[in-house]
């Protein structure tokens, strides 16, 4: 999970993931528009980090390379780190509600 946390730690990479969530299958040129202050090479480096973390997968068709969001690593983080704590919090809230009503 360390590569996923590393990838998610950067705001620019999160912006790229948001762009792919909103419209999957974008080219490098389209993703460069998400980070206009960054060079094409900088965006490529961010995409490489995201690919290393398996958050982005690519499909090369002819001369074009399309980038797609892979939400599985984020779901694994949710299942490991968020869901167990959320379940506990919901149980506490339900008990509080029951105590206040009873």
C-alpha cells in the first residue's frame, strides 16, 4: 500500500485521478490540461507514479495512449483503513441514539 499512499500524497496526482474519474480514457495531452502550470514531462512523471501504484492503467491504440483510472487500490485502502473505523463509529452513534431515545 505504500506506493498508493505515496501517489495519493501529491495534490497534482489527485487532480489527475479526479480528471480520470470524471472522464476515463484520456490522452496525455488531455491530462496536461488538468495541470496547465506543469510541463508535459512533469505530467508524464506523475502518471508514472500513478501507474507504479496501479492507480492508472494505459491502453495504447495506434499512436495514442489512453489512461484509465483503476479504483481497486483505493478500495483496498478503504477496506483496510476506513471501513473498520467507520463501522465502529456507526455502532457508537447507534448506541448513543438508542440511549438518548430510551
